[in-house]
């Protein structure tokens, strides 16, 4: 029985959470081997760019516009950012997946935008600093024809553009 070498790797990048440790067994190969291991790093949220505040995704349940407990925890981070930048004005864009008619999805995404805005106002953000609009299924994050449940979920989201910093 021959033992295979085990390589342990991890990745770090400023602004991102450290990766898990990956153990990789390298098979015996007399010619040598090139190996690529994909490591996905999660950004430490929120990230503030010139154009937007990037949060962890705020996903909505299928056919729903209410803010989930998980969504509220993420939106609380936006509240903290807006409290730190008292001049900041945000425009929330809400989206749906591709199921349902275009007109229904436009109305659903508008309800999602309104509930997002209302949540922020309920946490003390002045209504002049936050507005929102639904975009239906017109701007999918994942363009797919026969989408998986995960792809549909990624398209049901809100994004936060900076109108004024």
C-alpha cells in the first residue's frame, strides 16, 4: 500500500473571509501533474463602492415580498452603513425570478422594493434617504432558460445603488 502525499492549502485576500483548509491528495504520476483547485472566498460585507453598497444577498421566498429574518439581519448592516454615512442616499432595486407573467413580476418586485424601503424606515432611516423600485424579471442575475431552484433564488433579490454619498 502506497501513501499518497497530501497538500494542505488555504487562501486569504484583504476584504474577504479566509478560506477553509483544503486537503488535496495527489495521485502517483511519473510525469508530474499540474493541478488547479478553485477556492471561493466570501467578501466581508458590506462593501461600499462608488456606485453601490454590496451586501450579502437578500433573497425573497417564491411569490413573497416580506422581509425574512435572514433578510432583516442583512438590511441591519445597510442601516449601520447609512448611519455611518449620514449624507448617503440609497436606491433599492428589487427583482423576481422568471416564473409568472411580466406584469405580475413587475408588481411583485415593486412590493419587494416597498417592503425593503419600509424596513429601513422602521429602523430610523429618513424616508428622503431611501427609495426603491421593482424591476420584475428584466435584470436577472443568472440568465437561464430552465433555471434550477438555486438560480431562481439568486434572481429574487434586492440591490442597493448609491444615489448620493
